[in-house]
C-alpha cells in the first residue's frame, strides 16, 4: 500500500527533474499530487496518526523546478517568434524565378 505509490512518485519526480522543459512535466506533477492526495486521505482516516508528507514535498519541489524553466522556455520562444516575424520571407524571394516554373497543360485536363 505504501511501496508502489511512493515508488511512482519518486519515478515521476526523477523524470521531471531530468527534463523540466518536457511537455509532460506538468502532468507528471499532477500525478505526484494525486499520490499526495492518497496519503492525505490516509492521514485523514487515521485521525492524523499516519502522516506521510513526502509526496506532497516532491510535488512542491518539482513545481518549483518546472516553473522557472517554463518561463525561460516561453521567453526564448517569444524571442524567436519576434525575429521570425521581422523577416516575412526568411529565405528571401530574390532568387525565385517564375519563368522556371512551367506546368504542362495536360496536368489540368
């Protein structure tokens, strides 16, 4: 009853720290919080005698790690989008010649 939820929380935490910019990092943190909820329910049913705050702390640490990396990633993406929008045709249109493009009339028939 304790082993598998704790093992799952640890594995999700390690996965989150290994790649905090991974798109699944936020869902991994949500799963750690579900595991923390399981242990919160055990604490509630035992009348506070059985308290295991470890999964809740893992979720807090993981969220604290993922938040700054998300901010850095979103800042980098907005900078790259701004630089792309400054050049409407990144490859340039100077070297395109429409004379070279010819379609046979049979392709339309």
